C-alpha cells in the first residue's frame, strides 16, 4: 500500500485523528513473517503435503500470492496450483488491479505502462491461480489436484470452505495450516477440530502501526483532538 504522506498540508493540524487499531504483534515485522510463510509453504509442498491458509478475500492475500509464487518458482514448484475460494474471489482480484490509487508508487506506475500492478492476473492467465466462488462450483473437481495451496475463509475456522478442507486434510501429518491473521487465537480456532494430525503454525502478518509509529504520526501532524475507536 501507499505510504501515508505525513508532510501533506491536509494532514497537518487535522481537526481530529482517530486511531482505530495498533498492531497486535508489535515485535514481529510483516516482511520477515511473509518470508517465513513462504518458507513453510514451500517445505510442505516439497514433501508432497497440502497447505491451507484461512484468510480474508482481500488485503494481505494479494502480497501472499505474489511472494509465494516467486518462491515456488525458485524451488521448482511451478506446476503446483494455488486455489482461492470465496464468493467474491473474482471481483476481489479484478478490483485490486484497477483501484491503483491506494498502491505504492512502483505498483501504481505499472498501471500506466499498461501492466497489472499485481502478479495474480498473470498467475490466473497461466492457470496457476484458480479462483472459485465455492467448492460447489462446477469446475472445482475437474481442476483440483494435489499437492496444492488453498486460500479460503473464514480465519476463525467457524464457517466457509476452510471447514471442509480441515476435515479433508486433518488426518495427515504431511499437510499444514498456516494462520496469518493476527486477530484470531489459532489454538482456540482449532479446538473443535482436535485431535488433528495436520500440522499448524501461527505466522501473523500485521501491517498496522505500532506504538512508536503511531506516536511519531501524532507528533508530526499535531492534530487538535485524538480519538480511539474499537472495531
């Protein structure tokens, strides 16, 4: 995402600054955690295991597609498919490529070349990333093969297609579930599915401001009022 321009006249001396959230994992930086995520997925795929990623259908998932596909290329895993299951999967991928104003400068500039700012468009055209509204889609069974990586919701593991895959893959130690959302307790999420042979790992990727960054932001823009909202 685009960095906030703290020198913008529109932000200096704002009437009110509302802080909606600070990072829940202040000691873990997002970039190393994405690297760890890719390493764990690649290791599992090399051992012929499947990987399940409970996630939201937008946001950090775009970066995970990009970073993971690059690491898979480097490790000779170009034939392993990535499946993205969500009722809004197609629209999410489409809108991310046309709503460029929120992107970093490098990605924003690619729109005018013209090129897609994210790599998932190319991954879809090449057949490596396959998006479906749900497991009930007619083409899912003809496209499905293992090993694979499945991105689907909900991160709480209480609803959505993720429940089916836990039941399908849960009995094998070769398979892995990776929790990337910092706002969910992964052990509590897994509790109803125990005993579970499937491996699991908590790899929270939190891009929210930490306390130090938030304090600097307040000092730089000097708002007249500061509010806090719980969401």
